C-alpha cells in the first residue's frame, strides 16, 4: 500500500485526491500539502465526505478508506520541502502545483530520494515561455539516483502522448502527421473566466503559435512565418498568436472554431514518434473569450512584469487572477462536454492509415462524481493513473521521461476504468 504526497490544492489537485481515494488498494496514505493549508483541509473534507457516503464510484473507497492528512508548505522553499518529504517518506511526490515550481520540487525530490510526477512542464515566472529543456537537464541526476520523474501526466500533455504511443504500437509502422485537438464545449455562464489557472491559461493562449516539422522545405505556410528554429530532429515554425484557425465538427459537441497554439507535448513527440513529419496542436475558443482577452491585452492586464502602483510592485496578470472566478468554483455552473484527441496519418504494412482516438467528458457528470468541471477532471484523473502506473511497477524507468516513453496499454485500460473512456475512428475528417 503506497504513500503519496500531493502538492497543490486547486481544482486539479482536488480531482487527483478524489480519484486516489477511489483506489484505496493502491493509494492507502495521502498527504495533501500546499501554501494555503485551509485549501488542503477543504479538499480533504470533501473527499472524506464522499468516502463516507459511499455512492457510485465511491463504494470501494468506503470499504477501506485511505488515510488523508494535510500540511502547509511553500513549494519554492526547497530545504523545508525536503524536510517535509523526509518526514512523511512518500513513495511518490505528485506535483499538481504551478509550473513555476517544477524545478524546486524536483530538487527536493532528489535531495530526499523520492520519485516525481507532474502535469505541466516548467516555465519561468518572469517569461511567457515553456519547454522541456529545463527538466530534461535533470535526466542524468534522476537516473543516477535511481529515481523516476514522469513529466506532463495530465491530458494534454499526458493522455495525448499515451494516445500517440498506443497508435504507434498498434496501428502504424510510421506516423507522418499528428493533429492534437482540444475542444471545450462547456458554458460556465460568466462573460469571461478561465477553466484552469488564469496565469497559465492566459500566458499559453497569448504566446506565439507554433508547429513542428521535420523538414521546413516540405512546409507550405499559410500565414506569415515569424521565425523558424531548429530543434532536435526538426524545426519549430512560429506564427503570430491565433493566426491559424480551423473549424471542426466534434463528436457530441458540434462545430467549433479552433486555433493553432504552441503546446509542450509537440516537443517530446517530435523526438519520439517514428517517421513524423508534422505535429500541430489546436484548441477551441469562443469569440467572447477572444474579445475579452484582446481587451485585457490592450490595457496591459496580461503583462507578467511588475509595475508600480501606489508605491508597491504588482504583476498585472496576478492581480487579474485575483479578480477572475476561481476555476475550482466553476463546477456547479458549467454545462456541456469536452472532446480531446489525436488524429494520425501514416503507414502500416505499406498502406496508408488514418486514425482518430479521443475522449468525450461531460462537465455535469464530473461535478456529480468529484465536484469539479471537466477541465480539472481530465487533468486530475490522468495524474492519478500515472501515479498508479508508477506505484504498480508498470512505469518505473529511471530518469526523466514523458508519457509516450512508457508502455501505453495499461494506462489506456485504466482510462476506461477511471472515468475517461476513449473512442476510435478509422475514417476521421482530417484537419485541413
């Protein structure tokens, strides 16, 4: 029976804690730690209540409840965090906190000799830029320490990479193109709100768009290219933010506008997929969201650098975060579904193959089960599954790894068991 230390107390962490509690045969002892202990206590209280009620997916949890405790910790304080890890002695540290804290938590895990898992790659707090290089630099240290670090084990990144490994293992000799589609068809009723941490969400959306190609000579850009940068086996092609738009009809959601974004899993998939020539990532946005975001950008509210205000320094995007609804509070208001998946094109036994694998998740069903909307659910459930894979000895390769580097089959089976069933389509409508 494993002990897990969960760092974070937001919406995703709440889902991860809930799903761990639903699997007490693996997760027997859970410590929830965050800078604000009262939020940890609230997560614990909600999980304890659902376990006691024992309804639906919680029936197993009520038979043999996991022990849940809480603690206050500033994850950026490496010595104190190391001491807390040494005191609790977990089998795994799950980092469901902010991406700014990834490296500090990895340092503490190395110091304490404990393996690590997160849901998003590192980005510096003072720069709207994220990539795996900072965490990949830890590969040798984790390997020499005999520890495992699993990076980006949410849905995208995370499940999208497991989908890719599954497609490569079962349906393709080579995958030539991959389009990752992230559609949120939910409506929370607010004029403007973000479905996950506003700082991370807005920085991601406001960044330059980019896609990965193996050979820029084969690329036929449809918009002005702002930059091309060599990376590993291929190239990044950068565009202005939101410059490339498509319309796609999503199963159980309908027709939505989607826009090309930069996303971290493109970076690792470009290294690990055999024969890959192009990878793109698209996310849906409504016009109201984009209009509000543009207004906020125009007046400087999305800035990440400090400004002087009444004799003190404030960061505009942090102030904006304080004004916006807490994503963890959106659950009871949000209706509709998400649809996230991957469309592949490649070759198998000399024949052309197209393959689409995706999950549809219902916001209201998520709220009924764990008290969250589907965005938190689709990130928190895969984090729990990744931890389960490690603790059961299925994903234990030493060093620092992304999800497509492990065997996808047991993870795919758990998705069906844990509330994120996937569907396949061998004749999908392609993205132009």
